[in-house]
């Protein structure tokens, strides 16, 4: 069987890396061959190249060079380029991961060319249609043939939309495969020395969702609330889209230090040793759960409920009073311990590849 793996944006890279490793390890009889397509949705070295290097992902067979743009422009560019590529390089199965624009765009193209699609991380839902990712999830899952899921909740979401059980495989979380594999390779980022950080005496902040950073007043209110209540350093690795807006705030916080985007090994080092993490990311809710680090999520909903029900995550929403209260509790040592969600054991990619080998 020939498969085409799609990767486009930063959070995709840690999901495909363990699948490539598993193909190499479990496929001695070479029944499975793969081609790696990078859509070029993320193109900065700090959002793409460094992840390929650190996660030892081979060079993609092609980079479609889609780049940035509005939601429609970016999605359309990925579709146009991937259609040409797939016609030239037919495959038995396109494997998409996560919920970024590349995930949805390549799914639509593949299905219109009568090519089967497997969605890794299928079935998760925030039920929040203002998130571009939720639209990507729903469109991808409406079309995909096979679903590799991270939770039983995701299985149920799929079943409730009429997907038959024989197309759903609960395998665990490939992002956690990467996390567990790399724990011995973590590296202190430069900001550690620069800010004189020490274990459990700093926070990590990430914010990049349009809902949190595109409205400058809202963004500033949130940063001010954090700065006013943490009482210890806050390292804020800034996504390029957030950087532009942060500079426009015209505000120099006392505790919050913005830094460039960090590499994977540096970022995980930082969150692993932090007092807590404040974020609006999806993947970081999962990583903090497995690391047992308190996570305060500045969103009103999550597509990853197991990080709240089982893990260390709490939904804070956009309420600065709730944020201050949560920070007080955390600093007073009142935070749940959390456990590890089922099958988040570092072997999800192996399970996926073993299942793919049985598909006709
Ligand atoms: C995308 C994903 C989001 C994911 C995030 C992780 C979608 C809809 N969103 O959001 O789910 O959590 O990646 O980072 O797919 N930019 C650069 N360099 C780059 C890429 C982007 O400077 O390499 C800037 C550009 O100004 C661009 C903006 O960031 O317009 C947004 O990039 P885009 O790919 O549209 O979405 P992300 O916010 O990165």
C-alpha cells in the first residue's frame, strides 16, 4: 500500500514524526511505502525547519509552498497545489493529521480524486463554530474514510454523525508519542539564563488564537491581568501572528517576557519545569496533562475534554477575575494532580501503522 502523509503547520509535525518512525520500524516486509507532502502552510524556519531537524523527520518529497493568506486564500492555494501533486503521484490513501487548514484542504482534494483518506485525531469537537479549526474538523470528518482517535469521546462524536464503528480506531495520541520519545533530549532555551529562571518558579504563556490576539484591547487586558497577578517570571514565546499585535499594544509588562518562537525541545523543557502554563493552544493542553503540569486554558471550550476530566487542565475562559483566582489557587498549591488519559502511552503511531497494514 502507498500512503501520502500530509503535514502543513507546526502542530502537525509532532504528529507525523512518530508515524514515519513506526513505518520504518514495523514495515520490514515493505508492504507500506510513504510519500511526505509539506503544504508550506508554515514556512518560517522557527515554525517548520527546526521541527523537522529536532524530530528527525526526513525532508518532504515536495513542498507545495502554500504560505499565508486569508482562510480562503490559504485553503485554496493548498487545494490547487495538492491536486496537481496528487494527480502526478497517485496513492492508495492520504493520511491527514490534526485540524489545520492543510488537513481540510488535502482531504477535500483527495476525496474529489476518489482517493481514500484517514484522519489522525479524528472526531474531536469544541462545538465552537467561531474556530477555523472546528470547521476544519467537521469538514474533514464528513469526508474521511478512516478515523484514528485520541479518546472514546471522539469515537462517540463520530458515531453520532453516522460513522460506522468499523471505520473508527481508538489508538491514542501521536503528539504524546513525540513528547515521551523526546523527554531525554530536552534543551534549556537561552531565556533560562537570560531571565535567571529556576524550576517551578516561572510560568509559560502562549496565545495565538484570533479570538484572543486580534482584538488589541482584549489582548492587552489579558496580558495586564496575567502580569498583575503572577508575581513571578512569565516566558511568552510568541507566534509570528501574535508578535505583530503584541508590538502594537505599546505596553511593557513587568513579569511577562516575550521571546521568539522556541524549538520543540526547548519549548517542552520550559513547560515541563514550569509552575504552570497559561495557553489558548490545543496541543499544549495535552502535553501539560501528560507532564502533570497545571494548565490554565484561556478559552471557553475545549475539543480535548479528557485534559480537564482526567488531566491538569482547567478552562478559565476570557474572565480575568477567574484567571486571577486560578493563579492564586495554583500558587497556594491547590491544583488537581491529574492522571494520564487512556492509551496516551507513546504507542499510538505503532497502532496506526499496524492497522494501516491490514487495510485493503
Ligand atoms: C495555524 C493553525 C492553528 C494552529 C497554529 C499553530 C489553521 C486554521 N490554524 O494557525 O490551528 O494552532 O497554526 O501554530 O490552520 N506566519 C508567519 N510564518 C509562518 C506561518 C505564519 O509569519 O511560517 C504568520 C503570518 O502572518 C500568517 C499568520 O502567521 O498570516 C497566521 O498563520 P496561519 O498559518 O494562517 O495560521 P496560524 O495562526 O499559524
